[in-house]
C-alpha cells in the first residue's frame, strides 16, 4: 500500500525488501479509489479462487502482476519466490505468505 492509499499488485519478477508486507485482496474487482478488504493475517481463509489443487502451495505469479501459480515453472536459481499460501480446496486459499529464494 502506497502513501497515497493506492495498492500495487505484486509480481515475483523483482527484488523485494525482506520487510515487505503482502496481502490478498478479498474482492479482485475493487476499482481504483474504491474501498474493499485486503487480508493481511496469516491463516485467513479466502474463497473465490478456482481450479486450485488442494493441499498444494500457491505462489505469486512470475509473469502476471496480482496473479498466482501453483508451481515454480519458470523460476530459476537465485530468483525471489513469494509463497502466498496453501490451497485448502479448489476454491479456498489459506493465506500464509513467505519469502523464499529458489535454489
């Protein structure tokens, strides 16, 4: 969240300060200058996803800002990986962010 209140969509293609905070937007349709909910608490269960593989980690996308992926395809050694959480069901994510370096 920027000083002006805007939210930047994260993408796993750059470097991040280890102190960065990541949140998961509850309603992806939140428009600019609108209000909405952003989950920041680890353990929050967030519905509204589709086609997740249950019991698998979910990572911040390397190719599309604000998107997720369930594999590390495309990441190479030394790159920054952000785990967003774990799929509980095909449509529910348990938010559990972690900063990881791909080895």
